[in-house]
């Protein structure tokens, strides 16, 4: 049986960082101090109107392919995790496949698990590779959340940003991914959602992101701690054996509380929420790429990736980079 390992990473952030003070200047009823104290977020990136989710995914993917030393047609599976697709259909993965110039007929599809989407996509790709049916997968988390925000709601609009992150996952003789776990509980669907749709060419319901912040915080800290422990036990390891943890970058307080619950020092937690804000499915691969490129994450180190998002969904992957 084949195993799966990450061969390359890439990311994309659109334009220039937008500070909290710039949001205030645009008329948002907040302050830099208010946002930083509650979330740790200082800047985020907002995509211009002429960019689509597939554009961000394409740039991140090209960088991951370059890091892996392969071309687009060496990929035989494309999975894009997104809650903000270009269209209802075709899938963002199909659009990405076209933009990369892929002509080999490899399967391409989207995964929708909101902020856990990249973990879901990575877990699915790993199982394709371990089955022996595929050799190389491109797994992408890409979002333009700025287009589903209510900019009059300071409790949500200051939290999110746009971006994309990608990895090339390839078959290997020794394990790269040691353990994974995926979960969902739809009974919590109302605490973080975009409760709208399209019918007969008209918007139905509410097309903006809505969140019960305290409920999300409580739920996220519990399940992130639980699922990290789950994959550690599954891999037959202990917390001390973990070199790095990359949680979904939602809120610095959630990251701190999760690390404390797990008994992991914050020095082992990759934190990018201050620079990027919450980029949903893109946040984990964005943080992974940053930490790989700045030299913190080295080959042979053990890393936990974990996410939690609307649905509610959550999951984790424990890998050896």
C-alpha cells in the first residue's frame, strides 16, 4: 500500500494588507484596539472585484507545483476546499484545472466544509493515494469571504480575509500522513452560517455571514482540543512528540485556549491570524506555506493541522513533513 506525503506548498494573498485603522477610515464602527484585544487580528487581505476564488487558487497552486518540482499535468487529482466558489457550477476545481492548463483528464471537484474544508480535502486526497488509484493530488483551500460579509456588522466583518493555500500530496514509500479524523454535527448549523440561496434568479433568505461568537468560541475550543488528541492517540504518539500545530486561524484566543487544553506551548503553534485574519478553508494551508518557507517547519518534523467551521464540521491531520 502507498503512503502520502506533502511534496510542495504554495499560497496567495491578494493585493496589499488592509489594517484595522483602514477599516475605520472606510466607515466601520470599530477601532484597532477593539479588534486586536478580542481577536489578535491587525490586518487582512481583500480581493479586488476583478479576482475570483479560482484566480487565488491558481496562483497558490502554481507555487506549490514549483516547490514540488512538477508540472500541472503530473497531477492526477484536484480538490478545492471553498465556501465562496466562482459560480454555482462548474466547480472551482474544474475552473482551476483549466487555468493551470491541465489536459490529462484527471478528476477535479470541490469540498464544502467551510473552515474545516482543507482538512477534509487533504484527508480525502490521502485516501485516494493510499488506495493506489492516484499518485499525485493538488489540494487547495481558497476563499473570498469579503464578498459574503455584512460590512455594517462589526462583530463579523473585521474578522475575515481572502486568500488561498495549496499543497501537492504524492505517493511515498513511508508514511507522511500518520493519522486523520473528520467529524460533523449538523445540530449546530445556526451558530455560524450564511442562511441564503438563489431561487428564480433572486436571493432568498440572508446572503451574509452570521455568527454567534460566544457559542462558536466554546464549541471550537472543545472540539479542536478533542480532535488533536484523537489523532495523537491514533498515531500512537504523545503531545511532547509534536513539533508544530497549525490550527484554523480564526481568533488568537481560540488558538491560545486550544493549546492550553492540549498542553502544548504556544511556541509550537503557528500563528498567522494577526496578518491574514480568518481566511476560512485557506487559513491552514496559508499558515503551513508561510512556516515552511520561513524555515520553521523542517523535513521530518511532526505537525498537526486542525480546523473547525460552520456546519458544524471539524477535523485534524497528523503528518510528518
